């Protein structure tokens, strides 16, 4: 009987003994430039980075923590004031980043292509985001209220779904390019400019642009193929090249303050004709017209223009803008 119990005990114990080394946590440690210290916990799959001041760039992928690309979490300790270029670029399993209060800047491509990164806090001190800092991540939300500068392509290709743009935030080009989940954009009323390709190829369905915005940049909303409604308030002066090209707009009113319409501003590039059915041009002061502003148009398009400018505008529209022969231009006394 004792022999039987001993055999059973050993049978139960062997799997435990075999599993023990696998479950045992190991912590690896190392150093990097500028007295940076780091550690990696194999059990929690967490990297902790500690530095005083600026965490140096790692755009050449030399930092020791790069050996642990399966990390799921990165904690930056208090005392770090800026995160250098590429420090966690291309960590495919990373889903959580904890940033410290006191952090002011995140550098170029710091978290670029961390395709599972969903959770990140925004310290109240953070004010500058470098080019491509979060490009290609799975981030769905980010607060820009205290941010002063956002670099080119910073959130391109992310899963962000709502954006509030504060007036004092300067942005680079293509910031939210190809964010397929982005459906809602709100501008603070004092915003002055919409930058190049800022929201190109997103999924927005409607947009309201406040009168404080004087310039809509090139390709700002191009290839937003779900965009059916755009409201431009009085105050807008320049609608740049391709600003609304390849959208689903059916109507557009161009405010009386507009003085410049860029090339292909509302054009549809494909062999199909534009979706525009109605255009209202309230401005009598358009001094600069690009070619093909409305592209190849529908035969039932109606364009309303100031009566005092009908002859001038019609000549321009008919000669350089690809209007269908049947498209109508109607003068109105605004």
C-alpha cells in the first residue's frame, strides 16, 4: 500500500517539478546612455526604464531592452523629461505604456508600429509629439488639450476614433492619415488652420469648420469617401489644392470670405463623375482659381454664384473646370 501511495505522489509531483523552472520569474537588468537603467521581468513581460532628464534616442536599435521585444508593458519612471527617437519602435506585443508626470516630449517614431499598443496615459506636462511617434499603433483615444505640437504622421494608421483639436496646437502633415476608425472631429472655435492631409483617407461622415479657420490645407480631407456633408463657416479664405477631392459630398457652400480655390479642390479622380449636385459660391472676391476645382461634374449639377460675378465666374468655370455641358450656373443676389 505504501508503495502505491509513493508512486501516486511521485506521479503528481513530477509535473510540478518540470513546470517550476518555466514559472520562475527572472529579472534582467542593464544600462544605456545618459546613465539610463532598465529592467525586464520575464513573468510580467514588463520593461521599466529609469533615467534623469532626456532618455536618449535608440533609432539604431542598440538599447539592451530591445532583446525583449515580446514585452507587453513599458513603464517610464518619474524623472524622464523626454523620450528619444525609436525607443520602443516595433514592439509587436506591447499593449500598455505608462508615462510619468514631468514628461514634456516624445520623440520621432518612439512607439511606431507597436501594433497592439492600446493603452497610454497622457501626462499634464506633455506638450510635444514627434513625427510618427504613435504611427501604426492600436490607440483609440488621445487627449490633445495641453499638446502644443504634433509631428508629421504622428497618429497615421492608428485606430483613433474621435479627435478634439485645440486652438493652440500646431500640427504637421498627415497627422491622422488613413485612420479608418476616425469618424468624429471637433475643432475648438479659435483654430486657425487645417494642415496638409491632416484627415485624409479617414472615415468621417460630416465636418464643421469654424470661421476662425482661414486656410484649409492641401489634401486636408481628400479620400474621405464617407464624407457627405461639410459646413464651412464665414471666415475661411483659402481652400487649397485637393482639399476635398475624392469625397462623397453632394452639396457645398463656399463662404463669402473665400478668395482662393485650389486645383482639384472638390474633384473626383476616378472615371466616375463627381457626387456634387449643388454648389453655392457666395464669395464675390475669388481672385485665384485652380484648374478642375470641381472636376468632371454631373450633368445635373447646379452652381449658384453672385449675380454681379456671373459672367466672370461662368467663363472661368466653363473653360478650366471640366463642367458638364448641361451643368447650370445661376446668378443670385445674396
